[in-house]
C-alpha cells in the first residue's frame, strides 16, 4: 500500500536541516525492580515486534517521486529490520540525570535514516537505582499529536501486565476484543 504525504507532512521533510531535525523525541524512565521480567533490549524488541501491526507508520519508509514532481509516498518497507530501529546504549557512570541528559541530547541530535521507516527506540541502561530509560524518536512527517498518542497507546501498556494483540488474519489489524 502506498500513501502520499500531505503537504504539511512533506513540509517537515523539506524543513529539516543538518542542525535542525524534525523528529519528535520522548523519554521514559522505567523502574523495573519488582517486574516479573527485566527490561532488556530483547524484551523491548519482543513487545514492539508483536505490536507492529498496530502501528502502520512503523513499517513504512519514504519513496521519492522521480524528479521531485510531487511529495514522497509512504511504502511498506520490504527490507524492514527491527534490529535497526531498537537499539541499546549505556549511560556513563554514575548514571544520574546529568549523564542521562547528555546522552539523550547526543542521541536526539542524530538524524533518522530516511532509507528506513522514520523511527527508533534507544534502551538506555546503567541508570542509577537500576532504572532503565527508553528514548523514542519518530519523524514529524510520520506522526502528529493525535496519531502520536494513538501509537503510544498501541505500543505500550498502562499496567504491568503485557497485553497480546493478535492481528486479524484478513486485514493484519487487531481482532476486535
């Protein structure tokens, strides 16, 4: 399925410069000491991987129109690789707010790869008190406020129990509950 970017969404691509990225970033600090399973890179990949069907923008990449005659289109990425989108890093000791802020600043300053779907998650280990950070970056061309909220709700749970969302075999969308 292809979908042409709207003029507004395309403007976020056109306005981007090497020093001004047009992605939206958010940071979660997780405190998992009492969790059944630790927060690890593999566990985050597992949860996101099971929910990608709930987040179509996470599977689409840009395709330019020849000669730039129109705005780019979103296409399903035939080479999608979850390992490229969810990565890990460690904050330097002692893992306090100052080290975390510096690391998040560096990660946020890195542009997203336009040859792939325009999002990434960084699992940040080494925080004081055994906490784990999750920095997410999504290009503004792919989400706005409302769709960003919908993606957050689809990808995360509001309770410690992890919900399973099986795709409907006909549409690839979640089956009605």
